[in-house]
């Protein structure tokens, strides 16, 4: 009975089904190629993400090291400045000369300020 129905189908119907199956096959093949391409692209992107994350970690580490070096440099400069300030010691004669110069400047300023 099935054979009778198959034989009774017109060639146009069979041809239409074959065309639909061929079209479906082509679309499935295109989808398969697209999926394969997308998978490869995903792999490349994951590799790139991993590389960028490693670069970011290295950059953060470099920044921390640079900040530590800056802090050390600041401490050295502060220490050097403290030592320089301590080394500026005046003897008694220099102190008297400096005091006299300051008194002269103050008296000149007073003369300008008086009406």
C-alpha cells in the first residue's frame, strides 16, 4: 500500500521534496561552517583575553614596584634634606652678623612704614 502511494505521487512533489532537502542540507552546512568559525574565533579571543590579563597583572605589579621605589626615594630625599638642615650650623660670629643684618632690614622697613 505504501508502494502504491509512493508510485502515485507526482514527479513534481518528489522534486519539490528533494529541493527542500537540498536547501536544508545547504543551510545546515553553512550553519556548521559558521559554528566552526565562531568556535575558532572564541578560542582566539580567549587566548587574547588571557594574554591581556597577564599583561594587566604584570603592569599592576610594575606599578606597585614603582610606587615602592618612589616612597624609598622620598625617604632618601627627606633624610638628605634633614641632614642638610642639620649641617647649616652658624658659629657665634655668623649669628651676630645675621642678627645685625636683620635689624638693619627691620629698621629700613620701619622708616618706610612711618608716615
